[in-house]
């Protein structure tokens, strides 16, 4: 809601809205680059986890947030990416080709699966992807030669440009690796969004019928979106395998698929920022609860019992509140705060009031 | 004979899936909402049943215990809709999916806090009792499950097709705004449906606990399987839900015996096959939007 | 040669014959209107022409080419654009984004080029925006350019629907009830725009409309249909006076 005066088409086309916008993100990048010196090893590890889950979330965001096809099965593609990467590296492949291969394998499998599955919509698509996630769980055990069966696989150290990168022995290098991958993928994502492909995804999301009438090949758009989405999530899976140092079928349970969807929803469905916000919540919530508990214990002597699953329950509570009060997620909150700051002191309370809607049946599409 | 034995056990399990699927379809038919926490509601019903019936807790007679559990869970469903779900009234279906997923998480946590995480069983009057039909062994518990399911399904089908409230519910599920104009109290109807669904879930839960052990996380996977069953039958169809449940219940043991690699995932493969060949399930209810 | 030729078009839904043997030709540069009571099958004819439905029988020829078997997403590239009776805009995007999506059939970049945002993609984007600005100028939408559809009044949305259709540089534009829900002034504006489309842009317009004053004002020829069958064709005045048409709308002396 800033009062920008645009004088060239490029003002709209460019990624950054102006020098101030660019400066903000440059500062963010600078902070991220400096992180290994600002944070201790433990928190650097947490930040690396945030980067990896952001990448996974970006994948899901593309297909669910921007193309409108809900997927409750994306952990399956993390699994495909992870096992492809580890299996290839164990057979002597170098890291970068293996990483690319994991993106390609997830993407191709996603493209193949998308044709029958994306003909469904709404709740049927949700349950179909859920079933997919469960099936891949099983396949992870069955395909023993690739996945190591029940026991799973260990992640070999990464040999890159003469350095040996390993999550524990060289956390800094691993962090930079994940950061590089994330930044590259994010740029690609943003590029897609500001060109015809991205617009076709939004069209499919908001009205398939008129998208078709405008020349969008809906089936192909959905397939492309799903394939790219799975490729991104597969990439995240491969990196996750190196973060966790060992993966098996239990690393990618249905619960992960569900949590991933909740993550992008709490972050803000339909916005790129949402993937990052959501990842921050998911990774840092258990930490925050522990810190809060310690704080309450030390200052007020209040002792809250440590029930198992408390962080998940709190996460669920946050989701509940978010869905009811701010359906646009944390991005929506951030957007309102930013608008308030930009318009200060002229912000009006009714600015974002939602009009009353009635549920129309989704059985007629 | 072996096959018949598998069949009996499969049908009994299928009935429980079917009841749970029934709960899904009830809510879907009435308000086109999808309750991802249906399995967790069943889990709560199971624990309630255990609390009322087991000797170490309240030690009430079986029928009273199951009725109390059903009533409490019915009330829970009503209150859930009235106070939590009503807040997202009018939002697209997706919001309901997310909300019920979150509610499921919360229910699991709550159950873990109250009843702990150790698997617990229900002590029923028909544990271990068996009827012999020639050479066929029919566990009494299985027979009870099957009979209860048939009775409940018939009552519900009649309700939706013939009673005024039932027809009103169907109208409300197709076009809320139009239903309002016709004087249908849409919000109250939704709450009643959720109560109904809670009752059905509780009954399913108690029957489930009679057959196996319960702990807080059983609801998730069971609910997903029941959801698959509901989808196989077609989400707008009550007999479809039961049929889907039966199919899943039968396919599981047979797949486990004859195709052990796919045993675990057989219901999901079945569901995907049905969806690809007949989108919308066996008794599909999707029509084309008029533009 | 006619721009659009519809011959013996038929389609049934279940047991209902929604369109039953409709034939007509639309000449290049004319404004051709379909009229008829509700449920006559007019929108269905549109959906058949824009290939959203499969005809049970009949043939559709556009610009010399038989398009009866073509998939719906090919139609825009061939030069047919349409609006929808119940507005089908992309609610969560801005007016500009909607119009840019309208340019999709004139796309000249592939997805992997867009992924890296190569210079040719940037040039293409600028060209599309230039084109879209002309449409915005033509329909006076400049004030709404960056506004989200979700917040716009109904009258403006109807204009955006048309703008989006025009963005694809069509030869034939299908307007489905352009004046429905509009006030007298807005309908007046609509009449001017239709005339402008015909004269300034050289478009051929095929229209479904109920507002007979608008129809009389802009149409070159009118075809009346009822219950899926053609009733009368001619100028607006001729069709309005035709006894079969009057009967379809008002009934005969016995039933009136």
C-alpha cells in the first residue's frame, strides 16, 4: 500500500519495488551471510533446519498456494529426493549431480503421477495425495536395494570443490550450501510468478473455466506446477537427509505431509513469504516453548509439566486461531503491520474487513 | 472355510470403518465440511467407553457405558460446531480441512494427558465368546458390531431421505444461502449433524475398543483409512460409506494373506484405483458447473 | 466468407435437448445477437462455440477452419474470446494481472526461459504490458489497474471481463449478457463500447442479451431461439415483430 509512482513497465516487472525495498532484502541477505558468526553452533543448526523446511514449504506453496491444488502428500517427494540423493552418493556419484538427480527424479515422478491425480479436485485430491504419502512410506521399506529397507540409509559426507562438508564437522559450510540452494530456488520461483507460467498457475487456481477460455492448457499447467513443486520438495528432502545424517521410512511419515501443509497455511497460503514464516514457526516452536518454560520456572516459580507432544498441540492451537482470525496466515499479519507502518497515522481499522461469504457447493465445478 | 473366516473378521472390521465413514459422510452431506478429526473423535469415544465400562474405572454395564459415551461425544460434537467451527462459517472448504486437522492434534494431546499413552483395552461382556455356525467361528463381538452397524445405517438413511430435518440438511449442504432463504436454520442444523456424527463416532469407538487396544494415536491412521472408505463409496452417499468401509475391511486381511507386499497399503491402492476409474467414488455426486 | 459458421449444432444434457439443430453465420465486422427467453440455450451455444462443451451433433467453422473437435484452450489462440454470464474473473489478482493472463494465448516464452528470466522474457513482458495498456485505455480502466478484483463493484467487474477478453487480440468476441445487472448509464456505456469495438477495433461481436433496447441499438442481425431451436432471424425490429418470437416470450392469445 505504499504510494509508489511507477514510470516504466520495468517498475512492475522487477523483483524489487525500488531502492528501499532492495536495501531491505540486501540487509536480510547480509544478516544471513553473517549468521555463522552471530549464532552459536546449535542455533546455526536450527537456522539450517529453517532453510531446509522453507525449501520444502516453497515446493508445497507452488502447487497448493499458487495453483490451488491441495497436496497432503508432499513428504513422499521429500522421501524420493532424499533416497535418490543418498542412494546415488553411496554408488559413487558426486554431490551436485546427485542433488540435481534428486530434483529431477522427484519432478519426473511428480509429473507422471500428476496426470491421473490432478484430474481430481478439492477433497478428493487431498485424500488421494494423503494415500500417496502412505503408499510411499510403504515403498520406502519395500524398495530395499535403493532405500535400505527398514533401517534406511546413512548420509555420506559431501565432497564439494575440495572441501568436505558435513553437518557436524563443518556446520558453517553446510549452512552456506543450504542457503545457496534456497536462494537460487527462490529466485527461480519468483521469476516464474512474474511471467506467463506463474500467471497461468494463478489462473488455474482462481477459475479453471476462464483459464481454459483464455488459452491456458489447464492439464499441462497443473502438471508443470506439480512437477516443479515436487522437484523443489525433493531437493529439500535431499538436503534434509544430510541434515539428519540418516533417513528411513519413519523420517517421512504421513504426519510430515500434514505438518508441511499446516506449515504453509500458518505462514500464509498464496505468498512466497508464507513458506519462510511457516518454517520459522515449525522449527522454532519447540525451542520457544522450552525457553518459555524455563523462564516461567526461574522467574515465577511456575512449573508447567512437560507433556509429550506439547509443542505439536501448541502448533495446532496456533493454526486454529490463525484459521479463525487471520486466514491469510502470518503473512497476512505481517502485511497488516507493514500497511499500518506505511500509512501511519492514517491506518483505518476497517481496511481489511472481510465481506461475508456463503459456502457454495464444491460438488459443481 | 479359511476364506469365510477371513471374511467374517473382515466384515466386522469393515463395519467399524463403515461407521466411521458414515460419520464423515453425515457431516459432508449436511454442510459439505470434511472432518479430518473423525478418527480422533472415535478415539475419544473409545476412551470414554473404557472409562465408563472398565472395572478399574466406573464399572458400568456395557449398554449404559456405550450410551453415555455416545451422549457425551454427541454433546462434544455439538459444542465443537457451535463454538469453534461456526467461527469459520462461510470460508471455503479448505479452511475446515485445516481446522479439523488442528483439532485432531489437540484431541490427541488431550487424550494423552488424561488417559496416558499406554494401550488400553475395553472389558466387554462378550470377550472371548464365540458362536459356532457349523465349522465357522463367529466371535460374538464381531456379530454385535455387524448388527449395530446395520441398525444404525438404516436409521440414518431413513432419516435423511424421509424426515423433514434430513431433507433440510441435504438442502443446506448444496446451497447454504438458498437454504437460508427457505427458512432453514443452517447453523443449528450443522450443529445437530456434528452431534449425530459424534454419537456415531463414539459407538464406532467403543466397538473398536472391544476388538483391540486403544491409545491416543490410533485415531489418525484409522481415520484416514475410514476416510478412504468414505471416498471409495462416494462422499455424498450413506450406503456408499458403509460399502466402502466393508470393502476396505475385507480387502485388508485378504491382501495381507495373499499379497503380503501390498497388505498394508491395499485400501489406499484400492481407493486410488476407484478414484481414477470413477472420479467421485462408486456412488459419485459431482455435477458440472453451469457457466 | 463468414467468420463463424455454426451448422446444425445440437447437444443434450441427460434427456433434455438444450440445443437442437441451430445454424447461423456471423459475417466479419458485424454485431450478431442471440435473444430468447431464459433457458433457451443461448449460453449453451456460447459454451459449444468456445469448446467448453462437446456437441452431440453439428459443426463449427471459424475463419475457414473446422474447430468442432478442438480442445477449449486452443480457441483463444485462434481468435475467439469470450466473457461469462456469471463473472469468472481471477478474484485474488489485480485487474492488470487478469488482463495479462488474457494475453496467455499470445505467449512466446517457454517455462524454462521464464525460470531464469532471460532478457527475451523481459522484452516479452514489456510488450504484453504495452498491449494491455491499450485495452485499459480503450475501456477507461486506468483507475482500477492495480486494484484486486475482490474489492471492485459489479459494473467495473463486467468491464474487466470484457477487457480481459480483448487482451487476447481476438477476431471474434463472444459477449454473454454484457448488460445484465448494469444500471441505465452503465448500459449506455456498454452500447458505446460495443460500437467502438466494432468500428475502432474492427472486431466481430457475437452477443447474448436480454435488454432489447441495447440489442436494437447495436445489432446488425438478431437470431431468436427458444427451447434450443431457432425461431427467427433478421434485424432487431423484424425479429421483435415475428409472431413466433412473441409467442415464445409472451404466449399466445389463449395462454396470455
